[in-house]
């Protein structure tokens, strides 16, 4: 359900969470969402919107700026950081990458394009995991390509990895750093000083790539 706060004019939705212990506000590609604990009264969502109005407006302005960058690409998509033109083919049902072009269906081509990126992302990440885990003396078991909202990737015990398909839209060196980051979690699960020292050793320069994701992550969209 979509609501409009009378005091601020901010449009938002409410989501109940069994695991939430406090009221939380998120601003992402789906808009403004207030996460409420199961038993919290709905009025607490309005209180949160009013209290966090300056922060919410700053986040919305940042998202609008990112959307301008996305729109400026026109009929092209960044593929590992390089703009690849999209060619519309009437009657086509699927997206297909051929050399320096991607052929897409007429109309809203984004679902077909996303499916293509997901397929190729699995291959891309698997190849990098093969190489990087071998260098670090590990192996891996499964890979999942998803669209996580709160993180770009994850590593679970047993060598199970998840990556966001949106990383395929980032520069190649950024994607490479994300893989190194997750493989380092096979040795150190947390983000302690020991973890960052290990990543510094294995992937010098990773901090610039992490900053790039923080600054431009919202632009990794179709």
C-alpha cells in the first residue's frame, strides 16, 4: 500500500517484519519504505518520515541524479563498464549479445535484457571464482545470481556464493574486486581489521573500487 505523509508530502510504503526490532526507513529503487516491527502501530511510520525528512530528501535527490545518468545512456547499456549499443529487432523475444551489440525485443526490452545479463553473469563470475579461489587455496561449490537490495554479494560456508547481476554493469575492475572481497571471506568471515589487511594484501587498490560502488552503485540499473 502506498501512502503520502501529510506533513512532508513524501510518498512511502509500509512493510511489516517479524525480525525487525525497531522502525527502519530505506530509500532504494522501489522508493521510500518504512519497515515496522510486527506489533508497532502504524503511526510510528509517519513519525519516522517526519523525523528523517532531510535524510530522505537527500537520498531521493541522489536517486534522481542517478536516474539522469541512466537516462543519458539512451539505447546503450554498460557491459563491464563499456557502453554497448542496443539494437531493436521487431519480433524478437529474447536478448542476444553479438560482438559489440546487443539485440533486444521491441517495446520494453528490460526484462529480456536482464535475463541475458543474468545468464552471462553466472559464466563471468564462475570463471573468476575458478581463478581466484585457486590462487587462495580454496574451492567453491555453488553460485547464485540475484538482485539483493542490501549487498552486492555474499559468501556462505561451504563455498556458496551469491552475486548481484547489476555488477555486470560496473567497470570490470570493480567486479573483480567484489569477487576478491567475497573469496577473502572464506578465510575471515567478518569485516575486522584482519579482513581488510588480507584484502589489502591480495587486492591492492580495492578501496577505490569500493568507493566507486558507493558513489555510483545506484546507476547500475536498466
